[in-house]
């Protein structure tokens, strides 16, 4: 049960799994890395959910980041802004996808560490 709770918290707040496992420096670095890449991508998408909802893969992958994506979804607007360029949107999609996949990778690494710790006991 403790393993599931740690994994849930690690999904919810990127890097918190490492924080709980007493690797605080890694947890802080991963938190700021994932959240800053995610924020950069969302900023390139003009803080609009329109582009993410148009592409279901990116919209689904968006929620792999945890709380940052939930906060963004509750405050974002659904309108397209005419100032956004297609190239910048593509780069925004890429940043959202990279941050999401980094958090998934972090979850798998946290699970691996938890498995090693539980097998020693």
C-alpha cells in the first residue's frame, strides 16, 4: 500500500517520489525541470486548451504531469488566439509531451527503486 501511495504522490507532484525516498536534491531538480518544460510548452500554446483538445494524444499525455496540468486545465481558456504561429504550437506540443514523458519515466524509476528496497527487506 505504501508503494502505491508513493507512486501516486510522485505522479501528482513531479519529483515527490524522490523526495519521499530521501533523495531530496533529485526530487527538487526533477520538479523544476518537468514543471518548467511543461510551463514553457503551455506558454507556447498561448495558455489555450484549444490546441491540446484538438490533438487527443497530447491532451491525454498532458495529464501525465499531475497537478501542474490539472491547475492549467482549470485556469486555461478554450479560445484560439490569432497571434499563435503553427511552428510555435508544434514546439509547445513537443514541450508538453517531453515533460509528460519525463514524469512517466520518473514514475518508472521510482517504482524500480521501491522494488529494490522492498526486495531487500
